[in-house]
C-alpha cells in the first residue's frame, strides 16, 4: 500500500512539473502586437531557422506560395481598415502568404487564416496582394522575423526578413483625414476631462 501511495505522489509531482515545461519548438511561435493609428495590429506566426540551409529558391521555392513562417499559417489582424501597400483592407483577421522571386515578393492577404501551412491555399480566397522589392541584408537573419516598424504617428512598415532577404509593406490608415479628425476630437475630450478634474480639486 505504501508503495502505491509513493508511486501516486511521484506521478502527481511529475505531472505538476510537466505543466510548467514543454519540449522546445523547432520553429517557435511568436505573437507581435502593436498600436497602430487608432487601434492595433496583431501578428501570430512560426519562426523557422536557417540552420545551414539554402532558403529562397530551394527550401522556399521561387514562384510558389509560402506560408510566411512555419507550421500553421501566419495570421494578421487589423483593428481598423488599412491601406496595405496601396490597397484598402477592411478590419479583421487574414492569412498572410508570400510568393517569392529573386527580386520581388508578392505579399498576399487571404480570407482563410486557419489552415496548416499553405497546403490548402486557395487563390480565390485572396483579399489583396501587393508586390514589393526584396533587399539584401548586410547580416544573416537566422530566424524568420516579422516586425512592425513605425514610420510616423499613423503609419508603419510591415517588415519581413529571413536569411539574407528583407521586404517591407507600407501600412497607413485607409482614411488619414478621418483619423486626424477623430484624434483631434479625442484630444479635446481629454483636455475637457483634465480641466474638469482641476476644477474639482
């Protein structure tokens, strides 16, 4: 009986320990969330490593759709309508895909953001696509990375880089004039609230 109790205690402690740890992911998942204009942009993607392999043109073939990461497809969520490289995209979540060539990448937003990789990718579900130039990095980017680089109060670049390649998509609000008007009104409201708080004190 004592042996059974000891065994149960050991099993319970092992299970408790296992809940806090997991096997390291080959391509770790990362979530990027950043304020953008009046809302935010969220990106959820897998980060494969170079690991001594030839990436573009071999592991990621030219002219074929790529999941822009690893494992399940990359998801990007816009909290407001945006100008995505010159094309208007409504608020919502989209699958982010890339068709690379040596000098340009076609960056695609697709309605299906719940697929594994790009195995069931359907071009009929594309919302927009933009073609952007590829720049050569000075230093190798070992792990695939997606970042949002602010370029102004209401603008940013979606930056994608891996190995020796980098591409950027310019992001702006779909209606900058409306955003400016809303921001001005919000500033007025905050000033009124601050003045009212001073009066009470």
